[in-house]
């Protein structure tokens, strides 16, 4: 039976949604809800209308992200938002506080955040404008593309209120940047949240083509025969069990007089059943529509490089297929030949992401970029090691790894460096091929990275394992339930600030 999908279905609805963010020196009459920041200690702003003892009695401590709705007889609702200790306020905590306010005021479409009490916080005005915008827009994200009725009111406008001494032009500059990066994050979420029947590899290629035309990217889409001609045995081997064609999408951002060349590789397993090594039918299996979150992050990040004024040439590779069991599927013990000739013994068909990415890493290496970064929902081992709030980061060049760390800190898309310890390389030995796709029982995140390291030809390289951070099961700060879009803002920041290692 053929299931027909509505051809008008839009897998990226957030691209057409806009939020009007303005900067003012007073709270507008149109505001439905107003946030007033209160620290965990020190004086309470007069605008709150209550002293600290009264707030504590109501259960409000001022910790980061705590909120208290204060009923008002008329006019805008008033929401008290905690920012923690006044001398510990950072861009990340301000982003978190704004997200908490946006959620507490979830029934309202027109919000205002009063920053006048934070003018002495030491946060740069442009940074403040950016993180407040990101916190509100990302927190109010909802994937409603397949709902008959949206479950919450959309965020229509946000007014950031500053005092007259604040450089409001700088705040506006930050707002513009925050909107761009929020759009990237929302696009990555849209793609990862979309069910696999609505978004397969072929459709992903079509979307990338359309987005590229809108955002100044060169787009090349490679079908099965072209992949055969390229010798991409990893991607083809994973696709072997599917009735749907694979796609490799190559994106290029080419500014005038590009100052260097950065390559991005994204895992795009549109749905991962595990193949012959079938996954158990549990909550993680249900989430495997998000196994293409790496490719979504690459596409989303590159879609905003022109607007951000990135001065480095960036090439992106989206390696897209599903991984299905069937009579034609790759079997355990099969040997695949990766682009460039390396043979790989398949010891587990559920270790498929590294196979598709190996082809792309070889193709990227052949162009001799200054650095390569890949991003993938790669290993459960990384989730076990670091939990759901932190990605794993490994690499062969500490200078480049440090650039990724800096971008992670800026965006609060946190990454923790794990060791690329070559003592574990022997676990990948094969009796019948050059290498196997699976190591031993332990250090799975490291052995997966060591596998990828075989295909970068010594070029400075970093690897982000986002298996744990791809989704959240409930709203958490600026991360909305479902796909997080992790990596989209991080990669954009990395590209904008990139320097040759």
C-alpha cells in the first residue's frame, strides 16, 4: 500500500514564522505580560510592589529561572523572574531567565522584559539583546505542523526595555543576531521533529535545495547512481535495506575572499530501526526520527551564515538515508568499501552513523579544508557518560577543539571533551577487513570517534556526539519538548569566529 503525504506539507514551518522584537525605554501599552528581574539577594525593584520578605513568603527565592505571577487588576500581567546572585549573572543565566518568563507567560502573545534593573550587571548590551531574544523565541517554540489546533499561543512580539543610559543601538544589534540564530535553532528542531514518513532522504534534498536558493548556498544533491559512481559504500550499505533512495547533499557557502575553509559533516539517518541489529521497541526507538539531527544542524547553521556575515568558506555534507531491515539489508559480517578504498567489516548494523559519515569525511578531506567538524547522534555510550544535557566532544587538534568549546559556551549548547585515546584503537581491528565498525563493550564514544578519525587524513578535526542532547522529554529552559536543534547555533558561531588551527 502506498501512503500519500499531502504535497503541501511544510517540514520547516518555523521559517515562515516571525517574532517582532523591539527595544524601548518604557513598557509598551500593548504588552500582555511584563517580566521584572529579581536577584536572590539585595534590594527588590520598586516596580515589583512587594518587599523580599513578602516574595519569600510567597515561595519566590530569586534562583535562576524561578517565576512568580503577580495578579493585576488591569493591564499587563506581571511576572517576577529570578536571576540568581546579582554578581553571578551571565549571558547563559539571562537566557535561562528569559525562557522561564516566556513559559510562565505562555498564554500571552505580546511580552515585555524589563532590563532596567540590570544595567550594572556587566553584560554587554549587544549580548543582552541577543540572549533575551533567544531565550524567549526558543522557549516558545512548538512543533505544531501536524496538529489540528496549536496547543499554545504563538509569541508575536517581545519588547526589551532598557534605561536611557544603555546603548540601545547595541541592544538592537544583539536582537537581530538573536533572531537569526533562533531561526536556525527552530529550523533544526522542525526537521528533527518531523515524522520519517513525512521527511525522507529525497525530501531532505528538496528542502535543502529550496533553503539554499533562499539563503545564498550552492546546493548539489547526489542520488543513488551518483553515490555509486563516487564509491560511497558506507551510505549505500546502510541504505541497502530500504525501499527509499539515499541522498548526499553538499552545501557550499562561498563569501568573497573567503578567509579559510571549514567543512561540516552531518549524520542524516532519517529513521534508524537498527537494521538487522533491530532496536528494541522502546522510547528511544520512537525518537529515531531524530537520528538526522546532525544533518539538520548543519543545514540550519549554514542557512544563516550569509546573514551573520561569515567570512570563511564553509562546505557541508548531509548524509541522508533510513536504516531498515529487509531481505536486501546489509548483514552482520558484510564488508563495505568506503570512498577512498578502506574496507569495513560490519559487526553491528546499528552502528550505521559512522559508516555514512566516513564517506563524507573522505570527500571533505579531499578538498583540503583547514578543519572538519562532524556532528552526529552517534552513541548511547555518550548519553550514559554525559547525560542528556551535554554533548561529547573529541578531536585530533586541541586548538580546533578549543574553538568548538568556545562556541559551545557562547550558545550554552554545552560540550564536554572526551579523550581520543588511541589505546582503544585495537578494538576496531578486523580479521577480514581494514577496520570494523564496532569496538568493545566499553569506551563506546571514544571508539566511535577513533573510527571516524581514520577518514580525516590528519586534517584538524572535531567530532560532536549529540546522542544525549538531541531531545528533551519536557520543557527545560530554552529547550522545548522534543528535538532541541542542538548544534545549529553552535556551528553557526563556530563558522563566524573560525580561525585556521
